C-alpha cells in the first residue's frame, strides 16, 4: 500500500511539473482561427534519384561536391571569421 502511494505521489508531482511548463496559445490568434492546428496541402515531391557520389560498379561516376560543402556526420565546416 505504501509503495503504491509513493509511486502515485511521484507520478503526480512529475505530471504537475510538465503542466506548469506548457505555454498558453496567443488568445487573439486562437479566437480568430478557432483551431490550434492547421492542415496544409502537400507540396510537389521531386522524383528520387541516385547519388552521383555512390561507387556502384558499371555506372558512370558523377561529380561529388567538395568535402567542405558536404553535410557529413562528424564533420563541421569551419566557422567564419568574427
């Protein structure tokens, strides 16, 4: 019984902290739209194409961008001078 009560108290205190962290919507904007979420139509999707940087035998090798322009995990471009 005491374990259940302790777990319930921990859960309630945790949920109260999350509730206090919620921001209110802008009242005026909410009243005008009467909705909190808007659905937008999907835009055109470009067709998928293979990467010119892949190394697949029997295919033409395309031009790859220089390493400084590639978005590769673990590599960050140098910061501009301040």
